[in-house]
C-alpha cells in the first residue's frame, strides 16, 4: 500500500524552476483532417486537439483519432500551465515540478511536435490559452482526454468556458488499461483492490489504436537510447542511484521494444513486490516505464498488448502476469479518484 501511494505521488507531485514567458503565436498552424462528420461552420473554423501533460503521444490516442475524422482543419495544442509548472500542492506546499521532470516533460513535447509536424505550445493559464485561440479562429470543437482528479477537472471546465460555445469531446479509451465505458458504473466498483481486480478481468481490455493515417513517428532530436542507458543505476553507497530517462513517445516505444526483445517480461518483479530477494528485486527488475506512462508517452494498453504478444510466443509466467497486475493497480487508484473525489487526498483518509 505504501508503494501505491508513492506511485500516485510519482505521477502528481512535481518540482520546478522559473519559466520564460512564451512568445505569442501569430496564427495557429493547422492540419487538414480526414473528411467526416464536420458541422456547418465558417471558413475560419478549426477543431482543437488538446494534448494534456499526461497524454503526450500519437499512438492509441482516441481524441486524436476522432479529430482526424471530423472534417475540419486541426490545431494541435499543448499548454504549460503555471498551476503545474510553478505552483505548489495545496497540502504541504510542495513544488509540483522539478528540473528532472521539467526536462522529461519538455523532451516529450518536442518529440510530439516532431511527430505531428506542428504543435502550438503555450506557457500560460489553460483558460487564457483557449481564450487567446478563440480570438484568432472559430473553435468548432475540442478533442481531449477526460480527467479523474479535481484540479484537472476544474481546469478543463475553465477551458470550456474560455472556448465559448465550442463542444468539448472528452475521451477515456487508452487513458487506462480498462476503459471506464467497459466497466460497471463507478459507484458500484469494489473499493478494495483484489475484489476490483477480480471484477474487471482481462476481457475488458481493448486493442490499442494505431496512429491516424499520415502521422509518422518522429525523433525530436533526442539521442537513441538503449535499455541500459535508461535504467542505469549507480550505487556508491549500496543504495539505488538516480535513474536517467529521456522523454518522448519515440524513446518510450524504442525502450519498450528493447525490453520485450531482452525478455524483460519473463524477469519482471513488480514494485509492490518489494520483498522479492536477490538481484531480481523491485529495484532491478521492473519495466522502468513509469515516467513514460505518467506523461502518456506510451499507453498502458500498448504495454499490455506487447506483453501479451510476448506471452503468446514464450508462455505466460508469474513475472509476465505481474505487469498486468501493476497496470490494473494503476487503474484502480485512478478510478477510485472518480469514486471518492477529493476524499482520497485527505490526510486521515
């Protein structure tokens, strides 16, 4: 249980230096999307794909897929909101983003820009970013992932207000391993992990979506990286050292390919199995995909799909099953945030 809270903290608690103000964008770059169900709008109308900090990828991205079928020019948008980059936590006053996380975040955004070919990046409050865009063009629709925590939900609500009458199409598929739409109502989900795991089952996992036609994976000037480079641990005092990761979807997918090729799923030991003895312990034998999962550079469905392919070739083992177990554990806490609301963050539970 302690590990689980630490994992939640890893996803949400951040430290960060001061940011430069972004140069105001002239006119938003657009991409013509596929013919589809576009409403009757003016020639100045666009659809916006809002990439949040937690879904910085193009594969298995349902909002991006839906936007590419809308029949309107697209504006790809990412916002560095000061709430995350300069703010502090309401309880404890902890800075939210530190230098290492900031570096990973910016690499991930640059990698996304490389793949998309264009990306409007704004460093200001999210509502202000949408208001600014609405003054430049007619926003016909916004496509984005849904949220499960209160601050993010409020931020999306403010963006909706700033965007005027534009409908916000919010999605869930790919955000978690088991999509919310495929599960029983949130209110009826078991509040203990084991009953929850037994209730959801593998049968609810959908296949990951490919990239929309026309998008090719970029490199974003990030150096090629091996699994050893990403997971190197130095132990001058016999303690775990600082991991080195680089942000970006292209890096995450290369790392995942290397992990599978090196038979990583057969050697996996979950972080919550912290008492596992020997070299294959919780420090040395995890996937080390957590940073990319946190920023959405790779989806949990993509990870599980690759593990399932590995199991089909090599057979299922306790080690490979444990990866699924940890991804379900991750889903459990996210969905419990929807069920419990802010009570999940209360000091006394």
